[in-house]
C-alpha cells in the first residue's frame, strides 16, 4: 500500500492515515498515555503525556519510515534505501528496512552521539559517517542516491511519512476522546502535520498547537510569509527539531490543520526534561519535551484536557548530564557563590560547617590563595552548591552573611 503520487502536495485524507494505521498494526506500538498530576495542577485541567519516547527505536519516526518503505515498488526495494539523520530518523529507517527486508544505508554526521550510531547499526543499517553538520550529511546521502539508484527516504517531506506519523493522532483520540488541546513539537513538520490532519478531520473542535525552540523556529516566519522560509544556522539543544526550513508537504498541512505555533526557550526545554525525569519517571530528549516546555511557560493559556506528545527519548547520556545541570540551574536548584575568608587553618572547615547547618549540598570548592587581588591574610573561595530551590538559595546566602561572610558574587 502506498500513498505516493507524482504531485507531492496532493490532498491527503483521513482514509490515508487510517490505511497507515492498518499497515502499522503489529509493527509500531500503541504507546502509553500517562497522566501528570503536577502539570494538571499547573494547567488547572487534566494533562496527559503521549509517550512516543517508548515507541520502538525510541521515537515516533518508525511509523512514517515503515509506511514510506512499505510503499516502494519491488524494483525500488531491490535498489535499497538511503537516509541522512543524526539519530531518530536513522533508527526508524534502519528498523523499518530490516522488518521489510530492504537494504538501508544511513549517513550520519561525524559527531553523532555514539549510542545513536551503535543503535542504527544494530538495527541492520550500513552506517556511514560524513560531514560535521546535517546539511553536509544530507548532501552525501542525496549524492549516494543519485549514484546508486537507492531511494532517498526524507525525514518529513513526503506524504507517506506524514500519514504514518498521523497515526499518533488517531491513537490520541482513541485513548483520550475528551481531549481539547494537543501540543506537539515541530521541526520539519511531519509529525505535527500528520496529527493535525488526523485529529482535525475527526474533531475540528480540538486545538492543535505546534512547539518550536526559539533558536530554530522556522515556522512562525514561514506562516507569516505564506511559504517556507529558511532561517540561517538554527541553534538549540533540541536537535530533533533543529530544522532550518519547513518541508513543502507538511507546511501546507500545518497551514490548514495546526491552530498555532509557539516557541520555547532553552531554559524551558531543560526544565521540561528535568520535570519529565523527576515527576513522570520518563527519559525524554529535549525535542520530545518541547510540549511540556510550552505548558511550563504558559500553563493557563490552554484548554484542558490536554495531551502533550513526548515524541522521543533518544538522548545522549553526556548531553543529558549537561541538560539536567542546566535545568536544575534554571529551576534555582544550583547556587554559585564567591566569597573571601581569612587564610588560616580551619577557615574552610568553618565555612563548610555553616553550609551544613543551612542544608546546602557542596558540589565543588575552589580555594585560591595566590591571586594578586587578595590581601596577605586572605583567601578566595568559590562554591557550587545544590539547593532545594530559589527560596533555599536566599536562605543559604543569608546564613553566610549572618555568619560574617561577604558574598562577592
């Protein structure tokens, strides 16, 4: 079954998405819908998390990749497929190809996280590392397709991909029929376009809101201009939605079916990831946490019940460590202080005793005696502390001042 057509902007219909859902039966999981009491209390209405981070390969990408490859003609399958991706699309194409008995070649950037490279290989793809940015990797994959005849599998700009991703929308309506608002992250737009098509065709009263990172927000200017607009050098920790230009096919559908596109800050993304980990016990990548970031940024602006789509959970452990620290800092859970003490035996121990009483956890201490700005009997101490929140930060600083220390910064 294929939804391909010579015209890439042909009219996609609800029946296309339903056909994709039948095709994916036994292939893609019907992922869980989890309630969030914390987010519900902020919003003032029920909030549910659609856990595509628990999908096979760790993201929704398997859905569209499988539908696209399953629709190839026999001679196209024989030629194999090729894709370019830093992670989620790579794994989706690799697994879909293995399930369908098609050879897959996947180009990934040289700096792609090692766990994602390893997973793509384990799913059976021939992985080739090329380029330091995705544009270079994409060019290499397209060149390979021209030279070998392999079919290029675009991550979002194809009707088959979109109707595959749209099956998420059908599941949302089945699992939460009372939903009033759906939030979904947007990169190139395939997932949001598919969900919008499926949901609005059945429930035009449901509001669909797309979410982009502020540093990679190509859709707001594109929607304002009425056509896809390129933004130069998108920058965000959310690599899953770091796309500089909307796809032609998803853009047309998002114009029609998505009610609004919001942007979120890097602080909001890291705070959302931390909340998913601490409160929901879910590992979610920054792009997957973008709908939660939108809720944290403006919780009273949506009508409930709300469904936030957690689109993926493939986050590099090293990046996760940095993001968690960033999220804790953004949430007032870290405190950095610089102060001067008398350079005498026991002075540092006395300082640490004050912090113990204030119940602050010391993460790092830098003790400097040789700075020329210091007096003969002075030392400077820089402290990095873990705290319980903004109010506790103030309490710790006040405790140090009450003990006679001058806080420099």
